[in-house]
C-alpha cells in the first residue's frame, strides 16, 4: 500500500499523461474521446509449509497500470461484445502493463505509461475499424446502444494504514501446524499456507475523476489427505479469506478446526463411493451460495447480454418470474461487514469510476435487473450501477461483488429444512436423499456455443435415510442446468452465512463475497468425480 505523500506525487503524473493521450491522432482515423488509468500497487507475502518444513517464503512489491483508451465517441467506440473478449495476453499493450515500483524517480513510470498508451491507441483503432467492417455483413443488435455513458466526475481518496505483517511469525505458524498435522495417524500428506496482499488502487480519467482506494486480503489455508484402499485421493481443506487479520484463527483455534477436518477425512476414507444420483438434496448455506453463484449469478452479469457469443439465459425477462421460489437476490459492494465479518468483495467505486450501488436483481423470484457497467444495455435510460471490475490488463466487465441471496417470509430454520428433506424423500419414495455440507469450488458455462450447465465440487456430504440416519459418502459432485435447478428449489433457509472467496471470469480472478441461506431442492443431479487411482507407497513412512 502506498503512503499519502507517494499517492499525491503519482496522481499529477497520471493526469499529465491523460492530457498527452488525448492529443494522439492519425489522419483518416477517429481520435481518442476518453482515457483512464488505473494504477495498482501491491505488497504481497506468502509462505507455505508441509510436514514441519517451509517450502516457500516470498515477499514482493509489484505495480501495474491498466489503460482504458477509447476512440470514436460515447455513442460509438471500438468496444465489442461487452468487452468480454478484450483479454488477449498476446497484445502488445499487455507487455507494458507492469511498471516500475521506484518512488524516488518516476522516469521509468512515465516511459512505461507512454508505451502502454501508444499501444492501446493503435489497438483501439484496429478494433474500431474491425467493428465497423463487421457491421457491413453482420447484424449488430446493440448498434443503437451507447458504447459508454457519462457519469459525474468524482474525487474520492482514502488513506488507511499499512498493516505490518510479521513474516517470521507466519513462517513459524505454518511450520508448527504442518508438523502437528503430519504427526496425526493416517495422514498421507498435509500443507499449510498463509498469504497477505495489500493493494492501493489509483484511478484517474479525462472526465476529472480521481479515486484512491485500498484493499487488504489475508488468506489462511490448510489441508490433509490420504488414500483409500483402492487408491482414491481423499482431501479435506480449510480456507479462510478475510480483510481484517483479527479474523484469522489463533493456533489453538486452527487446530480445533483442523481436527474436525481430519475426522471427516478419516470418515471419507472408509465411506462408500457413489457413482451417480438424482433426487432431493439439502445444500448448507455455503454450498447453496456456490450453486446460486454459478447457476444464477453469472447469468445476471449484464455485459453478457451484449455479446453475441453468450447464451443470455435471462435476456428479455425483466418483470417476469424466473425462479419459482420466493428468492431475492441483490449485489451490494457497499456492504463492508456482515455479522461482524468484513466482506472482501466490497468497494466504494468500480473500475470505471462509477460509485458502487446496492443493486436489486431478483425480488421474490421476479427478475428486476442486471449487474452492469458504463456500456449501455439499452438505447436510452441506462444507469450504471458500479459493477465493472477487472484484475489487471483485462477490460472491466460486469461482475459480482457482495452477492446476497435471501428467502421470503416462509424461510425455514435448519431443523425445519432437514425435516422437510425427509418428507421429500418419503414423498418421492426414494431410498435416501443427500445433504451437502461443504464444497470446494465450482464453475459454469454461459456461452451459446457450449452446454448451459454448472458444476460444484463436493468435499463433504452425507446420505440421509427416511428415518433421519446419516452416512458419509464420497465420489460425487453436483451438476445441472440453471433453469431446471433453480426451479427445483422447494425451500429456502432463514439463516445466512458469509463466504469470502475468489471468482475467475473474462476480466480476471477477483475477490468476491457470497451471503446465502441453505436451499432444499426437490431434485439435483450428482455425477462421479474425475478421479485418478494411484497405488499405495511402496516404502513405509520414515520414522522422524
């Protein structure tokens, strides 16, 4: 994170280069009408240990600049398909994104920005001509939509303190925890990792905005694994991402958490493997949040409505019922805390200089709106809601930030949800149902070319019999198609849980927060995991 004095030195330099950028011209080609620079300065530390030994210890400072240079006019510029394809790492401009970290001499920074701006101008002209040429032979359904809408210039600066990270302490911490894990019976492998990232983001544009924001993410991760008798790898992981280091567990607290993970690993090693399933499933809050994020959230990103290559599941559905259950969805980047825990997806302004807005997307199952950017989703009346986000060199597109899912007045307690699951099992005359307690990741496909599906990786689940008895199972992950899964929701939980994590999409890997209750689905399909069976170790573990 940069100091106040350093920030105040960099801002005038960026403004000066903005003025230079607007003077570029090539006869017969459109001139720039808008330019913005986003400078990110990142201080980073990471350490990783296994079996009591440190494998990695690194600390670094990096700095990069994203240049959004647009040619033509606010009505029509070079950006196509909502900017989803503006992420080619082979472009010349990408080689100039990384800039010097030297704060005593800014000559290198000025040279880097000059080369970056020049490259972005040339690429913008090429894209503009390509866009105009394509319109000769193909229909552009978004032709009447403004390419970029104006927003009121803002000056917003914050100057929080840099958090000192005791690197030696965290190296010792990871070593001690990994040593303790390695000494537990039947642990074939273990790892513990700590990561700290502190970022200053400076945004300036030719409209007069100057925005300075700061972001901190501290991550603690640990895992244990072992092989089943047939050679399948069973792993249990703990991952915590937070913005406040005071939310990190102490060594004693982490041991208590990992003891439960270890017990679950031992259960799963002995558990029976399932190969497929279709029937009632109760998803605990975090797995439910993952399903809704993948099946619903990405399809509410408005930039996808501007791309001809996207499936556009909910296009033209404003005001219509898209989920049978009384589900309400909103995304509020201004929500800094939930139940005392900081939201790592929160921010005040997005990466186009638009103030973040609490955006209602679905109300009681009815589609109300989409996450959007400054690229219009209609011919008139477009109002940006502050969800343009990017990681580094990619064009900002509409992305989730702090996504909140909630039920209506009929939301149920967890005890009521479990009782309803058993009723559903009996109603369908199924031999059993499933409860998914934990997941470790997921993905979805939104393009028109591919199948409209989603996937969630299950890390712990149980088979539930009509008498309420639960038995751990392994070997399956949940899959499905969005509309079918969403309309199979028969009950929504009352209690919400926060899940701080990361999401990858066209504009990069960014921090997000998901707040979700539990969900009961009358039917959800599970498929066998893609597992590679390996043989047991030939030599016994060495005595240490």
